[in-house]
C-alpha cells in the first residue's frame, strides 16, 4: 500500500507538545484548535516534573485535564521523562489523571 493511501492531508494530533517554546501555549492552542486538533503532552518535562513539588505536578496535570475537558487531549508528559525527575512527581501526575488520592500509587 502506498504511503499516501488513506491520508487526508490534515493533521489530527500534535505529538509531542512541549508547553515552554514560543507559540506552544496550551491555553491559547486549546481555544484556537479544539476540537479540530488533539494534543499529546503538555506536562512539562523541562520545569514542573523535574523541579516542581508533587503538588506542583498535580496542579499542572489538573490544569491540563481541565483545559482539555471537552476532548482533544492525550494525557502524557511533553517528552521523555529525564533521569533527574523524582518518582513522587511522576506518580503525582498519574494519580491526578486517574482521580486517585495522593500517595495511592506509591503504596501499590
């Protein structure tokens, strides 16, 4: 099958979305493109995950989930999680996405 078979010429998902670069403001893009374009990411792997507290990470995850509450979002970090990222921060974003109480995943 040719590479172009079935392609529509449109972009459906922006993968990965890093919130830090100019022009990648999640709040602005959510309003401008929703529901025409879905975003994968934008949990910061440059600032919040490696340098924030677990509550900072929960707050960012909660904000992104609220921002894209009408769809157009694939929950994930913006890029590969770096080795200097605390496990508590990683667990915090997924606890928030799953609606779990803080510390739930660490106890499993």
